[in-house]
């Protein structure tokens, strides 16, 4: 498995990007990620970059290359300018508004999933349709997870996709 395009791997497998504390902060990746309600695990899944590398990259004192910022921009779906330091350290009004709409859509979808009486279902369906009219890209948003993210019952986990071979093991190794 090759490294992701924005993972800066050195010989020892750790990121070679070093925090530069004399003039930081350099960016606001963590702030934007948290305001977008995106977990580090989600960014890792989207990018293929290990979470430990992402945590290092999102430290405000880490001087990351432009290519890394561009990949964070894609993973968070925000303009590049939002990841750069601004004097007032706030998200632009349009990005903050978008984040609120995404959170609202997640709540609406969760209400739709959990049912309720017929009138409530009708209202939440209507609200869902109105949100999609306002912002069509919300079709990809899912509801809030109940107990973390779960895979569907028909989807295999890693062990099912890549079973461990027991051919190389002998009975002596099993008794140790």
C-alpha cells in the first residue's frame, strides 16, 4: 500500500515535518476541522493518511507544505483561505453558515431515521426537502451516529476481507 499524496513519510515511517515554534501559528487546520464537525478519523479515512500524521499536521505550529494544505482543503471541503491564518481567527461568514446547515441536516436525518408519529415524519421529510433545495450538496450528509459509526450487517470487517492465513503456524507455536 503506497503512501497517500500528502503524507510526508521519512525512512522511519514518521512524518518529517517538524513544528517550527518561533513564528507559528502557520495555519488553522484543527480549528476548521472542529468547526466543520469532522473527526480526525474521518479525515484519515478520506485521505488514507495515518491519524498520527494528521495530528502532527494540524498542530498550528507545524509548517506544512502547500500540497498538504490543498489536501486538507479537499478533505474538509472548504476554501484554502479558510485554512490560513487570518487576523480575527474566525471562519468566514459563508463557511460558518454552511457548517450550521450541515449540522442541521444531520439532525433532520437523525429525526427521520428515529421515526415518530405520522405528522412529525411528514414535517421532518418536508424540512429535509427544503434543506436540499437550499443546499443540494447536502444529499451526501448522513445523520448523527447513535453509537459511533457502524457498518451495515452485510458488510464484512477487515478480518473478513483479509483473513489471516494459519498455514504457516504449527502446533508447537499454538501451545507457547
